[in-house]
């Protein structure tokens, strides 16, 4: 049975695919192609001599043998991860420079960095908000977390973090003013609050209120944090989300005005290629991606 170690990568691919019930999501988490995960699973099934998944088109479900295997494989990988994390907490040290899009830095990332540094007290993270991503590498940033479209495309490792899906939100008083007696929203009278230009509201109106030109009205703020503050102060309607606006939505300072959404942006992470990447960058990136996956973002 010692030959089972030859299939360690395949077992990892199986565990992730089983957890997500998706080959595509497993490939994204492992940062490999769909075909690599599929081949790993096929090799594992050939080795065991049984199907681990029941396939129906693009959908997969665990077979009876797959369900029996998963808990012990998951437990084994968790034991390995725990052992490595325990050692890394005492051995990895130094300073990691992380450059991030300003709104993400202040509204989401800062708190996560605090949590990470509590777990890994010998790693210091210097957070540098920046609208324009800096260079990566020695003497510059060790990691960039920004809009996917603004990350460097060559010579880096890129990992998706999460998308931002925006929906209209405002204070309760503004919401009451905009609701008609029939329970609809009067979008022709909606005072809009824009974040860094009018394009996102333009996209929302094009998708959901194509006859209206109201998207061109309203005040533009240069930063999402300012736009959120303006909406909380009752200036108008903002395209909010459940990640960056979690505090305001959770407290009731902002309430959802309309359920219709628009994909605003993808946040992604860029780090240098492996030969010039700090080990602590890999540790922080893995921790960050796992924390996002744990809350189903």
C-alpha cells in the first residue's frame, strides 16, 4: 500500500472536487486546468478500480465508494495542513509588503491581515493602499490584491479572490421616498451615488432599466469608502454588495432597494513567480483563499 503516496496529488484533486462537487471549482482552487483535475480523478479511479463520482453531463456527485473514501482523505489532508501550519507559525518570519486597491484595503483586507498576524505572529504585513498597482518583486510589493483587469499579466502567479456583485442600496428614509404606492421603485427620481465614475450604474441601468437615462445623474466620488459614507448620510442610492458593504448592510445603515444585480469587478491576487516569491507570501495567500472559501464568498 506504500504506492498510495504516488497518488497524493490525485487524492488532493479528488478531495477538492468532492468538496465542491465540481471539477471546475476544484481546478480554480488548485490553480490548475480543468483537464488536469479530470485526469487526476480518472487515474485514481483506475487505481482503485471503481468510480468515485457519478457523472451527469457537466455535473458530478460522489458515488457510494467516493462517499466512503472522502472523510478519511479529508481528515488526512487536514492533519497534514495542521502540522505544517503549526510549524510555520514558529519558523516563518519577516515583513511582507502587500499592495491593495484602497477600498478593499480599508473595508475588507485590513481586518483579515490582523487575524492572519495573530495566527502567524512572526510575519509582519505592511499594507499599502494604491489605486495604481506597483511593481512586484524585491524592493517593491510582494503581493498585489486589486481589480483583476489591473494586475500584471506576465511573469506573475495570479489567483482569483472573489467577485463583487452590486445591488442598489440606500438608507431606509431614501427607500421610503422612492417606493411608489404600488410597491415599485421610481427609478426616474432615484438620486444616485457613484464610485469612481458612472460606468457601473450605466451597466446596471442598461441591464435592468434600459429606457432610463437616470444613470448619468448623481454625484461621483473618487473612492468607494467615500461613496458608502455618502449613501449612509442619505445622499442617495449606491450599488452596494455583501462583502465591502457588509458592515453597513448588516447594521441596517443601508438597506437593499432592489434585488437586481450587476457584476462590478473581480478582485484577484498577483505574486511573483515561485523562484522570486517569499515563502511567507505563499502562506498568506493560502490562508486568504481558505478564509474566503470558508465563508462561501
